[in-house]
């Protein structure tokens, strides 16, 4: 399946999986954007296996230990941002 056939959730999961496999740094960080605007900052600590998701519109970052839950949180934030934008 090429990138044009992937659903948005599959694309998010693909990026999160890439973070899991990239071992160049102990903490991996990626930004998820909508229309060129950062919506979420996601970090993975390889030592603890803990994910942190910080929505650009809120101050606290939330921690998760499940990649699927992280994907859903990012997906919801991107959809919510798109609806407001």
C-alpha cells in the first residue's frame, strides 16, 4: 500500500512505529501538524517505553504506555484542529 492509499490513522501509526525503531537517541520527538501548524508534540523515551503527547493548545503533556492509544489521541487532536480551522 502506498502513502496515497493509507488512512490518516495508518499514517500516524507508521510515524509512531518509526519512532520505536529509531534508536539513534534515547528520547525520540516528532511533531504532528495540520495545514503546516503544529498540533501535537510526541516524545518516546526508549528507556521507560513511555510516550508523552502534548497538544499545542494545552499546557500539560499526557503520558501513555500504549502506541495505539497515542495514535488515537493524535488522530483526535488533528481532526479537532481541522474542524476548528
